[in-house]
C-alpha cells in the first residue's frame, strides 16, 4: 500500500513575541523584570499580559502559546510522525512559519517550551549550529503552501460544512500530497484569506473542539485509515522472539 505523507499546519497560531505597541505597558514591564529579559524577547502570553492585551487588535485570538505546545506534543509523539509520515509546520498570527524536524522532541514542561520559543524567535533556529530542529522565518501561509505544494488542502473549522471525521480523513488519504489546517488559536474562526487557501472547510463536531483534540483525532484517524496500527503491531510480533 502506497502511503502519502500528511502535512499538518497549525494555522494562525497564537504564538508571537510581545508586539511593539504593548512593550511599555506596566504588566509587560513587570513580567520583563521578573524574567530578566527585555519585552522584545518575551513570548506574548495572556496569563501574564492580559491587561495589556485589552487594547491589542484581535487580542482575543492571540497570546496562547500553550495551544501550540500541547498540539505539537500530540503531533510529534504520534506513531505517524515516528514512521516518517507526518510533516509539521506552525504558521503564526503575526506572519511567521516554524518548520519542525520530525525527530524534534519538545520539552514537556511549559516554561521550558516558552524559553525554547524565545530562543527560536531571537536566533531564527534551534540549535544555533548544526542541523536545525526548529527554524523560523517571515512567511505567509500562502507562501508556505506554495512551498509545500499540496494537492489538496483541508481546513477544519466549526464554521465549515458538517461531516464525520472518517469522511474528512478519507479526502486526505485519497490525495497524493494532503495537507490539513488546524487553527492554533483559542476562539473564533480562520481569517478569510486562510479560508480562500483551502480546497474545503469542514466541521467534524457540533461543538468547538480544542486544537490539540482535533490534532490528535485527525492524526489517529489518518493512521487508522492507512492501516498503521496493524502494520506496527505486525512488525512488533515479527521482531519479537518466539517462546519455545
């Protein structure tokens, strides 16, 4: 069976450094002193910068790096990724794209993850030398898709056409170069320019699901559709010495 690599893109993700217009706010300066870093090198986080974000454009959609953290742990730890059948990108709300090597093992601890993201935004890559596991560049979602060249792009949104998850994933497995967009933000829908880049926008549940729930369910359903659990189990049984 020929199995195609799935491209997962966390789109419009709420991961960015503190915007210039917020860097002089008292809550930001206070957090900056505690962290021992200038505001320009800190990741925007509603837990610390809620008061400052009240005046931020689309603030309700930003400042939730935990969404990216949990979703990436789900994706990178999946059997699909370990089999080399998953590519993962993070497209951020402020117009960056993070490319993530499949062998990357992110910190489980949230604060260590934040420190890693701060390093990434500052240096452009992690680690600083050698083969990068994480790389960030200024790039739009449209430019990313032009690079990836998917044959089919599925966006999952509560505002999309209702369907079951197996039917949605069938569209991916029937495509030569499938890509799926999952919103990396806490509330609301994709921007119109994102919707226009998708071949279809589908809803897989009557309720709005957390991004990490959608990520894990899509990946597992893709694994199930291509028979990956059975193939991995068969390989395990073949490699396991038989008992006499």
